C-alpha cells in the first residue's frame, strides 16, 4: 500500500514539475511585445492588435478565478487559472494562446513580478482594437526591469 502512495506521489510531482518546465520553454509573447514597445517608444498607448503579431477574435482577462467562471463567460474549457491572472486569446471559438502573469505574494517575496496587468476587472473581454497604456517601472536595485499594461480609459 505504501508503494502505491509513493508511486502516486512521484507521478504527481513529476507531472507538476513537467508543467513548469514546459511553461518556462514558451516565450511569453505579450510580455516580449510590451517590453519591445516600451523600449522603442517609452510609456505609450497601443491596441492589442498592433502589439501582437497574430490574429484573434477577442482576449479574456482573468484574475484569481476558476475554470467554471471562465467557461460561463466564453464557453471554452480552460484550466490554468490557480491564483494567478492572465489573458486568454480566442480565435474561431478556440484558445490559440494564453499568457499567465506571474504574481509574487508579499509574504513570500517583496519583489514584484516582471510583468503585470493593472486596473483591469477580472473576466473582462477585450476586442483586438482595445487600447492599452504600456510602461515600465523604474529598474530595481539589481537592474531588473518591470513592465505593465493597463486598459486605456478615455
């Protein structure tokens, strides 16, 4: 019986570790696009479709929600939502790309994540032409740069 629990535990640990490895290999397209925009133009206003080099019908912003709530909004199953936020990009009723915005909890680490979305309401749908302000916070003491985006409100 102990061998079964040990084997199950190892399978779970391996599965979780492989997810982290897979996610680290993926290039964060949105982060890179914001970073490039800010480096070239400084704090600026830009639409999602101008920022990204792929076509999509809409993007859904989510924050600390669950798969059921996302399904109720867009009718598509998505499971990568645990205690994080991000954007899901949908084309022809399929998720074609998503990007999670890592968060740091103050109790664990005072350093902010390198990319975040500000002033957005969870479970908001953005059309490709939706405008955002993108910018950069001051470099930290280690020289790390932090980028952000927030919806542009007229």
